[in-house]
């Protein structure tokens, strides 16, 4: 839980809620770990039976923590390394969906500076970071908005 992403506070809240539920309703011995740069050493010392991954955003949803846990041979919840990395990358996910024949909305990948300087496509559109989760950095650019988004 926790971690360095823009979703740190949401992650801490999720982690605390899950830990409380596991203790109260499952009788489990839960150790809450605020993921930092020393996460590998902390996990190696703890030698957990399993990890309930409550990290949101980068590290927790992009395959990084999953890779670390696999390297340490610690079972964990949620998707594996490849699925996590792919799902966190919005453009790559859309490519997979398109290839599978699913309908996908038009999109443009553009640097933040370009998005702020001019419209990258005709409004209305949604601006969302390619590699963030939840609603972090999401902006709706409506038709009546004359200028580009101010991120």
C-alpha cells in the first residue's frame, strides 16, 4: 500500500481497509507495508505467506511490484507482470482491443506540453495520462471550451 505514485493516498486507504477486513472477518495476521524504495529488503525480511497488493498506480499496477514478488517467490493477488504492464499502458491496451476486433474510440498520444499548447483533436475529448490509474490527471475538454486544457 502507499507507494510513490500520484495515487498514494487512495492506495493507503485501500490498504488500511483491506487489512482491517482481513483481521476482523478472516482472523488473519496482517502486516501493513508502506511500499518504498526498500520494499524488496522489507519483503525479504518479512517472508510473507502471500501479498495482497493494494498499491494503486505506478509500481502497484504496472507490473513492477508483480515482478519483484515473482523474483522473491512470494505469491500475490491480482494480475501478473505482463497483464499488469499492458493494462496500465492505455495505448497498448487499445492496440490489443483493436487487434481483437473490439470497437475502440479514436485517440491521440501527445506530450503534455503539446496538449496544453493547442487542441490535439476536435473537442469534445478527454485528456488522460497514458500510465496513471483511477481518475488522476483526467480532464474533460468540452466543445464550448475555446482553448486547450490547462493541466
